[in-house]
């Protein structure tokens, strides 16, 4: 059902647009329709007013008519959720101009989902006959006024456009990309796949020509652009037919099991259509992406919604079959690189570590459309390029150890540095979200026989004797000489940097942050200390500090500088209070600046900030979604404990020197274990399939030989493919997997009732490494009111951190603040972010893509909706 608040009444529609017109397949047009198209476009081309071709084409690229960060940029929207709506308006703009010249049909669509053997006649013929005279065909070539010269558009048809010898049951690569997009009910994930699929025609038609479809600046000057984009809009109409009734498409009412992404982006005016200089009222008055989502207000319809010979029902069945199969993808984090590019995807078997000598196979390609004046953009979801067939042809299983890499070429076929984009990774997708094999939940005989530390207990439940033994063991570990000392363990995390290897000229910290193997790395790291304590007689594992409890404080075992030794009746230095940082050679010790709001007491009907952050992570049913929420939630404790202290938990470089780090991370690991168990309860996969190639990468420094890592257990597990079942594979278990006093079954009921079952509003932030720690505050400003804080997040970083960039949004729940301000999710309000280092120094946030407001209706969207 369409939302009543933004669709124009039918009477107004008829006044503005006249009768409904039909957009037809260009290959089905009659001779008269073809002639009328050529006449109408000729007249539009000769029109030098704002209704002429040159003025309309300029909306897209050259000359730049929009402003961004003080620079002139092209107005066309790419890499954005509103890409379909902006280009819908653009085609309508040309359609209105053609109608004013007498055209009685809509802009015809070139259905490039069918196998292409040649360009349609409308675009291919250089001339046409009109009233017995030969005329230049205006659909064949356009003009670009570059003052003082005028250039002609050109085409360099790539042989990859024409797929020969396709069997009856084989679909073209272009159609496969479209189907790949249509698989995703979630609109914003669909848009990523859809836009990349659309880029192919730009590249393959324009080829190596400068003034062509290949470049964002000049693409719209080739008249084929509009027929091509008429079909792009038609594919979007198919998406609406598939998912609109479920409330997933923009403009449809989202009531259950769906979400509305980029709420604010859809409320913004799309330039330059909103300007008074726009001569066509229909696009000017419907210039928001939300309003433009409804094609009926523009007075056109398509003669067919069939793609590649399949109607909508056929497509539904094909998509269902595709989702049922095990598949593999190369996952990309894409953003604007100020040029068009051809990305060739390679799959490599693990015959050697280095790329040279590996067995690598070409696994397809995709394209980016860009240019020097493009508006900055970054996708807020990953792009998935399917590699299933290539992997299987190489004799590999989809779950095997193989990697992907990308070769990047410009339009002239010249290879440019691959690192212009982040390296891709492998994402394995079990058919129909088939669950993983259950964990054993108890140590096997071999584990028990090795006498490994078995139980990790809540720090608040330790007996006095257990606390005393724990302190004595830690004191001994801190006093041991290298290479088995606490210093060696602490240095594994941050400074002094030891990766990619301790002798490299340029090194970075080995700890993994901002990547999907963050949980795996830190699981091994806690074991590193646990084993050191066990050697000194500690019989239990590293206890965990449950900081989600109301009124949490620094645990008593780590709170004070000294403690009373009951055996000697003397005061002793508390080894859990701090530790030396010996490599600084300054008698420096770790420190804390505990912030007051570490200790939070919730309202009667609410939770603490820390609890809410963890619950939001536990709610996720896809590992990569969970990992991002989980990691950013974990950052809060680093910031709240370390504060503005230089050698503290709030710094990546020194955080592990504070012994409380390990009590914190023992609980972080428990949260992961709880989520793993919840996934099994849900009948969902719990392994990191979405980041498969990360799990086959050896984790350093655990993979290093002695003396850098003398621990055989973490060394053996440094390729962390089998550490999900920590009871069997790593020999430890938790005293309980209850969370907040709830069993797993009760917790799942709570999540469904109190989170998933309610409408919520989130702000989404695409986070990346900034080489410093910081706290980001999110504010909501209601028109005419002061800004109100809606929440915060923290980043843990430092100068030596590994480069990182999440491939999807971190979500912060702002529902409470929206409600307190008396707002609805789709009302007018601003959402802003301010970021500062812990000493108050402002952080430049321009490196982060714009914030995204997301409305989530009650119910759980399928994990396939987000992949």
C-alpha cells in the first residue's frame, strides 16, 4: 500500500501530465514510432532553451552544476540509495521535452537483459529518411559544447557486450547481474547490486572513448543513455513488483519484517530538479527521492515487466532457487575513485602464500562509473560479486581456503594500483541460511586429559581463596623474565608494533580491529594470558567482568593499588591494578581515568547504555552484522575505563598493559559464545561465512615462531577456522551462558519481544580507522529546538593501528530520543555527529560518509536481506 502522505491525488496527476503514456521495448517499435522519436529528439537537440538537450544533459555531468565541500561537482547521484530516483527524474526530464515536441509514447527502453547481438536500429543507424530526405539520426550521436569547441559523442562497443553462442538455458552475464541484485529484498543492499549491474552498459558501450557513456561527465550526451536508463527504471519497477507489497520498496508502507533505509536521503531535494530554473513542473514538484519513487505521478507505464524472457512470477521462482544453493562471492567495499574503472576479479587457490606462483582464475568483472567531477560517494553496504562457478571449476569446495583479489583498469585498459580500493574478501553463503553443525558444549576427553583451565567464572563470584590465587599467579607472571613475561603478552596487542613481522622496516600493531576476525584474534589473546596463569598454578580460567550489570564498577580485584594479603597480613601491590610498560624505558605504568558514567543505573523500564549496546549485537542473525555491533559495543569499556589517561585502556597502543583488559575481554568472548549459542537456537549459521577468507588468514603474532610466540596452543590455532567451539577446540568453558539473569531461551524471547518486536529508529554510521581513539556523540535537532544527545559510540585506535574500514553500517538506536522529542521516524529533524578525542580535541568527521537514518518495523528481516 502506498503512503498517502506523499502521493499526489489522481486529479492533480492528470492535470500535470495529461494521459498516461507507454514506454515500449525499442525493438518492438513501429516504423512510424521510430520516425517520430527521431523527429522529436532532433527538435529537442535544436532547442537552445532550458528545455533543450544540452541543458538537460548537463544535469547529469558536465558542466558541474552542484556544490560539495566548496567544489563544483556533477549533480548526478551515484553510490547512493537515491540513485534510482535521481535517474528516474532525469529520464522523465527528457521525456517531458520530447512530449512537448509532439512525441506520444514514452522514452523506449533498451532491454539489455536479453542477449545482445547488435545495437538497436534506433541508435545504430547514422542517418534516417524524413519526407524523402536523408537526415542525421539524433539518437546515433550527440554534441558536447566544450567552448570554444564542440565535440561529438562516440561509442567503442566492447566485444564483451555481445555474448555469442549462449545456449537456450544460459542467461547473459548482464542478466545474471540483474538477478543478483533482485535477490535482495533489503532496498539499500539491492541498490548497491543494482547500480553496479547498471554500470556495465556504460563501460561496454563507451569503451575507450573519452566523450562517451564511459565517463560520468559526458555519458548523458549520448542519446542512448536515456533509452538505456528507461530500462534501468523498468528493472527497478520489477523490484517494486517483487518486494513493494512487503513494504520493502521506498514509498510503500513498511509495517512488518522490513526496514526503510536512508530516511533523510529520501526526504532531501534532488538537485538540480528542485530549482526554479527547472522548466518542467512535474520533476520540480516531485524532486525529493521519496516523491520520485512513485512513477505513477509522472504519467508513464511500461508495456511489460518481463526481464530476459521471464515475467515477475518466473523471476520469483528463479530467485528462490538461487537462494537455496550454496554460493560464494567476492565482497567489496566500494567508494568513488574519481574515474571509471573495470574491476577484474580473480580467485586464487592457496598453493603459495605469495600471489606469484598461486593458481588463479578469472572470475568475472564489474565496472565503476566515475569522473573527475563526481560527487563523493561510498556504499554503506558491501557489493557481492558471485564467484561460485569459478571456485567449483578450480576443483575447490566453496568452504575451502581460497582468496580473491581484484585488478583495476581504467577505460583505456591501463592497469592502475589495486590498492585504489580496499582488498576484497570471500563471502560464503549456505543455501537457505542452512545452520552450521552444533557445538559440542563440553570438553572432549583429550581436552580434559591435558589439564587445561576449564572454567571462566564471573569475577564477582570468585571465592576469597580463588581471588588470592589469581592475584598471586598474576604477580608471578608479571615478574617473569622475557620471553615468557607479562610484558611479552601485553606487547602482542599494540605497541611496540610487531606486524607484519618484528623485523619489518614499517610495522603496525598486530591487534585486529575493524575486521570480522576481531573476535577470533581476541579469543586467542585471552588464552595467551590464561595459559601463562595456568603455568603458575591458576586452576580456573581468566574470570570475566560482566559490565552490563546495573551500577557496574571496576571489579574489586582490580580496583585498588594495594590489597590485604590474608596469609601474611600485609598490604601488597595489586597486580590487577596496573603494570609496567617496560619498552618505554621510563618506569612508566599503565593508568586509568575512569569516567563517572561507567556506573549506570537504569530507569525502571530501561537498560544501561552498555546493556543496550550488547543486546543490539546479540539480536543480529548474521555474523558480520553481529561483529560490528559487538566490537563497537566493546569499545565503550575501553573508553570509560581509560578516559583521558595517556597509557590506558582508551589507547590501542597501551590498553593491554592494564590487566583489567583481560577481565574485560574474557567477558567480550563470553558475549560471542552466547551469540553462537543463540544462532544455534535460531537454526542459523554461527560461523563467519560472510568473511570466509579472513578466517583462513594466519593471525599474527600468534602465527610467529618462538620467541615471539612461545605458546603452542595459540600457535596451533593461529589459522582460526576451528575455534568456534572453544570447549572442544580450546579447552575452556564459562560457568554459565545465562545473560542478564536469562537463559538462552529466555534471552531469545526477550530480544524478540522488547527489541525485534518493536518499531525502532537507528542512525547508521560507516566507521573506519582514523589512527586515534575518540568518542562520537549523536545529536537530534527538532526544528526550532536545541539539539538533544541521542547516544554515543567510541573508537579505539592509535598511530600504529592496522588500516580498517567496515563494509556495513554500525547502528545506534535513537528511538528513545525520537520519542522524547515527540517525533515520528519520518518527521523533519536533523541528525548530526560530533567527535572528539578523549582530551576534547575535535576530530575531523569529513572522512566518514554521511549518517543514515533507518526505520525498522517490528519483526525480523531475513539475514539474506542484508547478506
